[in-house]
C-alpha cells in the first residue's frame, strides 16, 4: 500500500481516503543515475491541497514501510476545477543547488573525489538537503587527476567527471530522516522474479538504436613517455576487448578511447569493460508493462531498479537477464507500471571473461 507525506504529515493513504487523505493520478519515476520524479493531483477537498510549498516542503512516498521517494516540489499547476497538480523531483536534485569552486586533485581515487564533492555540497546547503556519504565501492582505484577552473553545480560535475568517465552508480539510501549517498561499482544483482509472457508480462516493446554501437574497444591509458600510452596487451595478449554477443548482433565495429588518468593496466581493463557494455547497452532496450508479483506474494522478489530480471517470452524470442534501468510506478493501477530494461547481461563467470577475450 502506497502513502504520501508532506513534511512528515500524511496527505494520502487508501484506508483514509474518505477522510480527505486523497490524491489522483499519482506516479513515481526512478532511473539509474538520474533524479527521481513524482507527480500527483490533489482536489480542493484533499488534506494536502494548500500545505505544499515549492522547493521547501519535503515530499515522501512510501510503499508500506519502505520509503521509495524523497524530494521537493518544483511546480504547481491548477486546472479549470481548481485541482492542483504537483511535480516533484527526488533528492539527487539537491546536488544542483550547490556550486563547486575551482579545485585540483593531482592524485586521488574516484571514491575520495566523490566524497569531496558531497562534503563541498553539504557545506553550503541547508541541513535538509545534506547527504551522508555512504558505501563507496567503485571499481576505479587509480590515482586520478581531476581539476576544474569553472564553477559547475555539484550534480553536473559528478556526472561529467566521475560517472561519465569511470562509471558506477550514485544511489540514495534512506534511514529515517537521514539520506545516505552510495557510490557503487555495480547497481545490483539478480532478482528472483521472472517476467514471463502469459503470467505477469502485459505489454512489450523492443527498441534498437544501432547508430552509436561499438562492439570492439581499444582502451588507452596514461601516456608513459617513450613507451606511449598504457594498454591492456600485457594482460590479455592484445590491445582490444570485444563483445561476442554484440558482434553476433551488429558485426565488428571498432572504437578507441583514452583515459589519461589511468596508470594501471588492470584498472584500464576494468574501465574498458564497463565502457564497452555502455556502448552496447545504450542501443537495445525493452520497455514493458508488467505486474510486480511481490504485491500478491511476499515470497517473490520485488522488482528493483538496477537489478537483473529474467525476461521470458517465447513469442518475442526472449529468454535472458536484463537490467532494470527505469521504473515508472502508478500508485493507483499496478497494471500501468512501466519498466525499462537495458541490453541483456552476458552470462559469463567473471569480469575478465565478461567479453569472451579469446
């Protein structure tokens, strides 16, 4: 059962809708490394009609006891019948409220740079918009060079300088009124719920955009003077990695990318593997409507952002594990929930063999 609160005060819950705790057309949208959003409409008789202040009020949405949204209202529109529609952004949007002053890291790790960004953000914003640095488990352990002479907001810098270059997932985590911000190398593991045709799969669309696909990647690290750029050849006997599943779909399409901050071949290989996955996963997505069976059976895993679900549909020729990259929840009609899944996960045993380096 879903519920919505404003500054800790209940404004919506199904058992007390008759008492004015009511909203209409409520949705929550979540996407990997993006700012969550929430929309709902309140009639003039609703308890939350006139208590929500833009940017100031804290909006929280719960699925039972689990907080699934924490953020603020950005806009309010009023229709002909004076019903008010509220658009809210999730707490990651708070990072757009702070500006990073010019800085320079000659040698440091991605995790420490992430910690620096959050500390600088916390120093200039009000306490409700501060984060506690949580778990840091990024794959990048090189001594990085990071600097800026500009004044970017923290969210932009985090995206441009860390996530875009070195991958990983920035994930808010809630404990009471506290917001932890994790920086993880992986988004999640396998989810036990199978999305299956004839069972809980309601609709399915498959999108393929091959305009930017690359299936073979030559990664180059820092320039080592007379020896040139660091490569991965000493590790695997060649200077490139490839995706056998990608080649089977699209053929051999090569690309070369340079990471000037990486000085260790093993780290270059790990970074390149993640990047090659991105170059393929951006091209193939599934958008489907499904019933989350965890609402009917507590023994079934709840569909969660970042985790991998097996999608099984014989009529569509699908039987593979796909990563859930986006969720849109309809708080009134679960048959309208939409889930977006990225390119299927390679079914190999370890990271070095993830792309069948043969």
